[in-house]
C-alpha cells in the first residue's frame, strides 16, 4: 500500500478520479491538487509514490510541472489528449489514461506500477529519474543512465543513449546534488558518470584525457586530473 496524488484542475474530474481510486483501494491515502504549485508543496511534504497527472493545468502545464521537479515519482497521465497525440511523445511514463476515465482502464494502469516494490527514498537522488523535454520529445531519464552533464550557462546538456537535450539546471547546482561516488566534475564545463569511463590517458601538462564507453573524449583539468590519479591509484 502507498500514497498517491491526483493533479487535476477540474474539480469534477478530480473528484471522479479520486472516487475511482478509492473504489479500487490500491492506496492508503489519496491527495489532491488543482495546479502544479500546490502539487509541488504536497510532493515535498508527503512524498507520494504515484502521481496521476493531467497535462492541461493552469499556470504551468503537466510537462512544465515535471520539468520543475528535482526527483520524479511514478507518473500516470490522465489526459484528454487523444491516443495519437500522446504517442507522438517519447515517454517512459508508467501509463496514460484517456478521459473520460474508466475504472477498468485505471486498474490496468495501477497494475503496471508494481506497488509491492520497496519505495526509494527521495534523498537518494542518483537512483531517481528526471523529466526532460526537447521539442515534442519527452523522457523520464534515470540519473544513473546519464553519462555526461555539460554546462550551457544556466542550463545543462545531458547525454544519455543517443540523446543530448537541455535541462533547466546549472552545472554548479547539479554538482551539489549528484552522488559524488558516481559523478565527478572533470573540468569547469563537464561532470561525468564514472561508470562510463572506458580508459584514461596521460595528456598535456600532467592532465588526463578520458575516453567514455560511448566514444566521447574529455580533457580533465590539471587539478581534477590529480584527484582522479589518486582515486584510481595512478
């Protein structure tokens, strides 16, 4: 059993979803929010494991709401978007349920949640995922799957699989929240995932050059090179 949050601006639609969820009985507590700002407050205070999220919301829409979060819970979209529109996005969401909501369809989505699994602590940032949007493409990306963070002013470019979208977080901010045993800032512009290192080579002026498993070559600053040498006993 776990808690969930329903984010829906229409009072009638929100009550309908809450009523169906109550009938299904999969959650200990069902919280409600009518917009993204209220939902963020409830997420921070109560850490619900699942969010049933409408896309059309006042203020920030559902996508903007997810982009504003540092850590993403399990998400099931409850939306009036038609099936073809929603499939135009590259989602890794648990599921989406089209309005009008039917109990049988919502039950099938809840089964996909696998609520029996141990809940991850919100403070364990590196095992969490972030929501990323690039044009019409959207992803729920596990932090551990990101191999490089690259500074782009107040934004950062993230490298995962073949994708390189921007996120609304500075490199300095990310350095402060990422797990330092996995992520290492190699220079002023880049943080790398140490698990993706293929090899280390001596470079100019005592610096190191890192070759990632995916082929990227990254020059390490002199000070950071000394730290890596100590880290790997070089």
